[in-house]
């Protein structure tokens, strides 16, 4: 019963926004996100601390401006997520365009599967939705939401046009079976991990415990690792889904070392996008929570 009560406001919001004019829906969701920004001091503290770690010379005014932008970005994505049922191939250009789509095509034509290297940046939900809508569905690695009713609703929207989700608990099996079939898998690789699932590599010059699964699987299957990010383009007033060329894998014959080296390479790709679009990355996540043995916490 409690789960149903917690789910009810979200269900109501999603269904109201579904029939709301797009610009109004966006304004309402951005307003809601900024309200959370004002009322949630812990999120602000984490965000400011992360920005201090990544950009030690940045002024307080700049950090607060970026953090404000993060919540605007999240509100914008929430609005588009609620509008998913309204989008078709014919009106898709209202929400997103592609840049570098040939990089995805070239990787897919190898026939060994594609791993989308991506992060909680801009419109990560929009990117996977658009791919499925144009006929290139993904297998998406997700963490199930705590509220089972909300989880089912979100999964329904994500899989509306053929995307398939599998949980992190089924990471290895789901990933390997998908790539062996030549499919595409989307993985958000920018969250804090703990050993043995993660190894420490630099992220903005600070050691961050980072998932090594992509590197392990890519080295094992020879799948192409293609950076793919859905960033908001203010001048266009829509998302731009950017695909970079596949990242060349480092293979020295020392598997353990190669896993860490490639994980560091992938992390550098994410860092480059976050540095370009800092107001669109999820700074409120405690990315540097796990510390190397003997090091103190970087958070209060």
C-alpha cells in the first residue's frame, strides 16, 4: 500500500504532462526540479563538493551556476520522458537530431556487437529512446528502482519501441548474450563503484572507483565501444545525440593491466564530455565516495 501511495503522484504527473503542450510541460518540470534544488541542501552540498574536487580553481558563483543548470537539465529530461508516448518517427526531429551517426553504423556493421559508452549527462534517457524509435533498439543496463510500481512504469516507457532492460545483477550474462547476438548495449559508466566490480582510475585528476565491466567484456568479445551522449543544444532548442568513433582498445597481453588501462581511457572520454557540458552532468551523485585503502572520505 505504501508503495502505491508513493507511486500515485508520479503516475498523476506523468499522465498530466503527457497531454500538456511540450513547452509548458518542460517549464513545469524544470520548475519542479528547481524547487527540489532549493529544498534539498544535501544534494547541493554534494554537488558543490564534487565541483570543488573537479575544478578547484572555480569560483563559488560559477559552481552554483553549474549546479543550477544541472537541475534545469534534469527537469528538461523529465518532461521529455513523460512525453515519450507522443513521439513518432515523423515528429522525432522536434526533440533530437544526430551527429556522427555513421560512427554507430560502422561499429554495428562489424557484427560483433556495440557497447554504447555513456553517462548521466544531458538526455541519457532520450538517447536510448530515440535509437529504439528509429529502429535500432538497445539492451540497457539499469538499476531497478526501489518502488516496484514506479519501476514498472519507467521500464514501460523505456521499452516502448523495442528497448530491453536488464538489471546490474544480471550484468555479465545479459551483456555477453546481447553482444554475441550482435546487438547494442547501453551502459552508464559514471557512477561510484566498490571493489571488486570497480578499479581506481583518475576522473578529473581524482582517483574514482570505476566499473571495469565494459573493458572486461569488450576485450573478451571484441565488441566496439562507441561513445554516445545526448546533449542539450540551446541554440537548436533540442537534444543532439553525438556518436564518436569507436575507442581503440589497448591490448598488451596483460589482461589485468589492459582492463584498467581501457577503463581509464573510457573514463577520459566521459570526462571530456562532462568538461564540455558541466551543467548537464549529475554532479549531485557522490562519484568519489569509495576511496583507496587508508584514504579518508571526501564527503562530510
